[in-house]
């Protein structure tokens, strides 16, 4: 290759393929020669443009004396690309418009933009929408399928925590189906336990006047009375339970007092008639009481200990009179207090000590054996109940002189029936 002449320091290197033109021209076709000549002319034009721009830059720099920080004698006189100074050697080297100009930038710090009138020539301009425009976040109304999927988890979670404030409906757009929240909650309670029904009655009482009106709750119960033939398939006792829900809601002023009067002489369905009759009977029995708090007979941790002790005593006395173990088992399950079953063991043993005759002894051993074998009373609850009697035996002996003798006989009999362990039998205090 060779160097082409140019300004000092601006020599350019020409490839060897440009020099072999004479050698290969004889073998080129006319088209190839024309293409080669066009390329050479284009290269020459580009070379001229570059050299002319460099010369003009040098002239401007020599006139102004050069900018600080640049070396005019540097090779090719190039300026740093990252430098913001003018390539023409003018200006103070500051950002254009102080950084406030250009497309897609935020503008200068502290700049406040005024309201811009909408442009009528804008393709998106809507004349009818101008004026009092209000923007709001809109939650779409739930359809029937989404309603059930959304409400069911809320109600199930409420059954766990029991806090009515957490089950409010402010964040949901139920629209015209708001009343169905009550009917879905009652339907789930019918399939659940007595404690769930008690919680649902409390929920309806707390929601009325806040998230639901009396008319909306009335519509919910109207719907459930029509749906009773379907509800019976899952819950055979649905008519009686729905009647108790109606009575409790009327006592809590969640339903209007004339709710039953609307149906007089207008009911064709036998199931709906049974539900309304049940509600009427409960309201007539409890007319002197303002609230039907005990309509569900719920125990659990929501009732005071004194009430639970009274329920256990009543359960045992009814069993001694009737001898029906299954009924006693059902009553104990309905109390829903597995952590309080030691009270039943304690009361049963004390009844045996205070009774006269062997009938009570045999019946209580039979009852405890069934509860033990079915797992209703655990070993921990059984041991705790007997230990409580052991600790109070000296005081019991003051009222029942033969308490020690009866206790030893009862403990031996329980051990023979594998109701208690050998360790618990040996722990029985002697006279």
C-alpha cells in the first residue's frame, strides 16, 4: 500500500486492491470496471468532505485561541467525545438549556406546569367529555358465580376468628346481589356446627344497619325458604334450623317484626311451613325475653365456665334417669369443649360418691367406658378428672362418711373395665 498526500498528519492509507487496478483491468468486464470506478469516486468524495471539515475546525480554533483543556497540536486535533463543549469551539460547555430541554425529559427542577387546554385538533379530543369530568376507581359488580367464590372464603374465615368487623363488605361490589351474602352465610352455617350457626346469627345482627338493611336480610330469608327443598338434601334438619335462624334474627331486630305475618295463609311448601311454625313457637315461648341467645345451645369457649358446669350436671342427671348413652354422647359433642371434658369425669365421680346404691356406680362406669373407647374423653382429661377428685377427697369425706370406701370400689371397677390406667388406680388415696 501507499500513502496519499494530504494535510500534515492527515495521511490516509490506501489499500493494495486500489493499486492492482492496472494489473487486473485487462481481465475486467465493462460492468465491473464501471462499478470499480464508481467506488473510487465515492471514496474520493468522502475523503474531500473529511479534510474540508477538519480544516474549518482548525481555522475556528486558531481564531479563538483554542478552548481550555484542548491541545490544538494534538494528532488530528480531535476533541473528547464525552466532552459537552461545542464542537465548533463556541459556548461555555454547559448542558443545553440547563438540562431542561429536549424530547422526553422532565424539565428544570422546580418547574410547575400550568393546565393545558385540550386541543380540538387532537384525534382523541371528545367534545362531550369536556367540562365536569370526574375520575373514580370502579370495582366491577360480581356475577353469581364470582359472588359464591368470593363470599364463601370470607364466611369460612369468619368461622375461625369470630370477629364481625373483619367480615364487613365495604371492599366488595355486590350491587343488587348484596342480600345473597346473608343467604350464603346461613347456608354454610346449616352444614356446619352449632357454634357456626351462633356466629352467623351474631354476624347478621352486627351487619344490619351497617352493610345490610332489614329489607335485604328479609330477601335473603325469602330466598332460603324457597330453596328449602334443595337445602334438605344436604341438611335434613334445615327447616327447623332455618326457623331458629328466623326467630333469632327477629329477636335481634335483624328482621322486621312482621316477617311471619307476611306468610300467613300464603305458604304452599310443607318445608317452609315447618320453618315458619318453628320460628313462631320459639318467639311465643320467649316473648318475655328480648333476645333468644340460647337458641343454638352453643357451648364452646364462648360460654362462661359456670354455664358449662351446669350443662354437664344436667347431662349426667338425664343419663342416670334415661340410661341412654348415645343421647349423653350427643349432648357432650354439642357442647364443643374437648378441653373441658375433665369436668364431666369429675362430676360423674362425685355423683357416684354422693349416690346411694350400686346402680349409679355401674351406669357411670358404663358411660365413662363408652366415652373412653370412642375417644371422646382422652387419657389426659380422664387422669385430670380423677386427680381432682383425689385432691378433694378429704373435704368430700366430711359430707359423705363412706367416700373412701366407695371411691376404692369405683376405681377398681373402672380399672377392670380398662377405663383408667394402673398408675391412676394406684394413685387413689387410702383411708
